[in-house]
C-alpha cells in the first residue's frame, strides 16, 4: 500500500500528502493516528502539531514560514494561514566534511563528445549566429531562413498542412522523400535578443560576457556575429569579454558591422559565403570518447510542484554528487530559490571568500527586488502555490536539493564563466529561460531541468533534459518530458536508483544517441537577464 504522508527531514513539523486526503480521515503516521481536519490535495502540507500565531514552520530541516493564525494538527497549510519566513545568515557557522558517493562503476564510463582545443568537450557541435544588438535581429532572421532552408531538410509542419487544408477545403499532403541534412556533424543555430543598446552600459557589458560565454561553450564550434556599429555593445567590448574568458581562443569567430559594409545585400552575400566555408570546416569535427569528468551540467527547475523537492530535485542532487565525485562540474542557479538555505550553502563553501560573495550577491539581489516594490516572498507562481509550494523558503528548500551535498567550489555572478570543477553556484533569476540562458553562458554543456507542472524550455546550443517529478505529467505531456521520477513517490525506486538511471540517460544524450524532447521541438529559448533600466 502506498504511503499517504511523507516527512522529508526528521526535524520537520509538517508532512507532505502523497495522495488526496478527505476531511475526517484517520491517517496512521509515525506510530500515531492523525485526523485530517480539512480536505488536502496531494503535494500539499499538513501540520504535524498544533501551531499558534508566529510559530515556526519547519520543512527540509529549515525555517520555511510562520503560522499567522492558529493551525490545528492535521490541517492543511495555505497562503492564508502561513507567511514566508527564513533564517538570517551572517557567515559560516560550521566546518564541512563531504562523504562522496561510490563511483567505482562509473569511473571508466565515457561519452562521445566534441573535443575542443582548450580541453573542454562538447555534447553538441553548433555553428552559432547572433547579433550584438537587437537592430540586427532582422538580418539574423533572414540568415536563419536561408540557412535552414538549404542545410536542414525539415519535416512538414502538420499544423501548416492543417491550415492549408482548411483554406483550400481539401485534404493536403506534403512529403519529403528523404530526410537528410547537408552536414552530418554540425547544427546551425540562431539567437536573437532585445538588448545591446538603449540601456545602461553595465547591461551591455553583461550581455557581452554572456555572448562570449556562448562562443566559448564547448558545444560551439564557431560563430557568426552581426553588429550595427553605433550601439552600446561595441565589437571591442565583446572581443575583450571573449579574450578574458579564453585568451587563446582558437574557434573561428566571424564578425560583420553593417554600417561599414553598405547595403544589406552586400553584407548578407559576404556573410553567407564566409560562413558556409567555415561550417564546412567545422563539420569535419567528429565525436570521440571523453571521460564523464568533462560533463558540465546546469541544474535548473521550472513549473515546480509539491513533489519536486521530494523526487526530481533530490535525484538531480544525487546525479550532481556523482558527477562531482568523478571530477566533473555541476552548476546550481536561481538565487531567489536559495532563499532560506543560505546557511547550509555558506557552510559548504570551500573558500570563505566564496561564502561572502554568495551572501553579498544574495543581499544585493534581494535589495533590488525590494527597491522595485516586491520581494523574494513573491517568487512562488500561482502554479507553484496551487500545487503546494506556498512560501518562497519552502520552494527554495526543495529547489536547493538539486545541488546535492558536495562542497561549493566557486560562486559566480551572471555572465562569469566556470573556472573550477565541482559544484558552482551561479547568480541567476528564478525565471526559467533567463536562468537556463545564464547556465549555458557560464559553460554548461548539458542542462538537467526538473518540472512538476510542465514547461517546454530549451536552449539553442545545450541539450535540456526535462525531468518530471510525477508520472502523471509524463503521461499528460510526453512530448516535453524526457524522464520521470514518480516511482520515488510511489516507493518503487530509491533516489540513488533513479540517479543511476538518469546518469545513463545523460550519457546517451551527451553522446548524441538520444535527442531531448526540447531539441525535437526546436525549443531554442534565449533571454538574457537585464538588470538595469532602459534609457
């Protein structure tokens, strides 16, 4: 029989409902019968004690809220009877020792990746087009249409055929006799954005770092870059950012400035000739075996539910620990979703300066949110709340499980590139696409993305493996979910068993033998984090 309740940490005074519970039901839990006070939907939390106003709500072993009214034992926690609260953190309070997992069965495993001159290994081989300023978006779109039409023989769009049938009043059929791409070993991808000018200079510099990180990402073979000429993000600022990340960059980077080239026709003709020759050369790079230590995984969540912190996120944490123990790299982002677990993360920092940097970034970020008239307590979305994540600290405590238990080797601000293996913390928003965009810009060659409600987020250059916290979501949205962890909720698999399954799946994706659902959908999301105002 499936358990009806689960307590995540021994010190918790709330439990999670694993199934829907009706008012008046008696639930046997931890040696006593608990009477359910009101109807409780699965994923929501019930009180394991009687709470008075201002009593602390503890979950995952940390403070996640305060009771703002009397709550009876067995009653459901809601946004009406609980308010967000987290502990204040001022610095490291304890030493940290890590007991790494046994990786004996993984140490000789490899994936087939694209080896770069700087020692990084890509899970993809991409030629990337992007503008330095939004004024060049149209030219990027023209190039996208031209290159995709000639280099990628795409399947007919069934929705286009449907509309054509409705217009004509007849059944329409469109076929491609043979589905083949011109080049076997390289993809061509295109980025557009709404930045590069019209804002504060710091935003232009931040975008330069981000775009330089995309060029330096091991999944990129080379890039075609378009500049207008008069924008804030000048070519030399981008080149300086790339040189700072990698002073000996050997990747071909083709840069074109429209105001120096005259007509659009002249510029596009030159770009097409030059870039086609460069893509032909990049296509000669082939996959070769690489150790798992060359994996640089980004850890992300979006559309979370009340099971995310129990199934999917802890599984990612176990995978993160395995990869770190193998000498690889994991990057945990979304700083608003680390609110309430700062103390544990500061204590895990190897270098005290990184702990200080983490707290400084967190405080500066929170101040900017408060100055804008909001706060981290507004982070849970309506979907989060509906599925049981009623405070930011509660959501954060579950989200942080993606980072496993390993030491924090480095703390990075948005746009900073990975320089150390092991677990890194990266300052990004909780916004799914802005965060995923930042993770890849910092060097992640693959993203693990958990969701309980369903989100289609992808990335132009890095595979995004979508992990559902529950089986129902996988059944409902099979076109966006790659792997599901509902067996943990049902007690059929342990987190470690699920992590082993996931790491095998990662190897297949990293080797190009499995394409993620996001890639099959051409879900190429790219949104830079704009911190400043428009001028």
